[in-house]
C-alpha cells in the first residue's frame, strides 16, 4: 500500500515539514544533518551542518556557524545556496534551494545564543578561525576548553563569533523512492507553484 504522500502535493508537504520539524529536536533523525552547498564562481564548497530551526510559516531553515568560517565569506559574495537531506529508511530526498542571511550580534543571533548549551559554546571560543592551517593535529582549543573547564559566564566571549545562517527557502524538490515507481515533485515557494517531475 502506498503512503498518502505518494501522489498528493498537500500530503507531500505535510510529510517533509514534519520530518524537518522533527530533525530540529530529534538527534537521531537523518534530516538533522543535511549537506549545505555554497559557491562563489569557481569556489564550490559543501559540508554537513546541524539543522537548528524549521519554520513552516515563514519558509525558513536555520543552522549555526562561526563568523570566521570560510562559508561565511562565500555567502557574503553569493547568498544563494542549497541544502540536501536524505532519509534512507523513509527513502526520501529533499533538495532545498535557499537565499542566506548572515546573522551575527543581532536579535536572531541573540535569541539562538541564549538557547545554545554550555557544551556547544566552546566551538566559538577558539583563538584561530575554522580551517586555519596548523603544524600539529588540533581541536583548536586550549585544554581547558576540551575539558569543558569554563563557566557559562566565560562562554559569553564566544558570542562574538556565533553566527546564525537563516535560509529563506526558494524551492524544495522532493524525491520518494518506491518499488512501484519513484515520485518526484518540486514546490516553488516564490511563485507558489507545485509541479510533478520525471524521477
């Protein structure tokens, strides 16, 4: 028996938003760690990020990064990017085209920083930027940080580097792999049109 979302645009959207919403709170969700791809001319780069917010009402997805990260430099030159999600069990892939906003030391960043746990704040306390060349293998952190030997108050220094990438969704392309026959559709959030595609 095929699921309700096999050939129904409304059910498909219900399904992928429920998966995205779940990924924000469920650490074991495959959708929690999408691939984020950004590019500037010949510099094309992809990496895994952690989904931190899913907002259906505003068609927004968010993740956190360090202001000094190379992807921030790329996004300053080209705000267009893409997120790819895949759930092996559900056999569902999403390709999400977005425009990105860099939020640092503003209300969006402040709200997210307040929710960031002590254990996660050390990522933003390193002296050197992510991707900096090192003579030796390193976490980039002094031993106190590796041992979580810092107070919540001391962690506030990391707020300078803490950055929220707000991804405004332009379109979501859905692919469902099924033995009976795959189904593929695209949802354009800019012109509010949905279309079936050949898988």
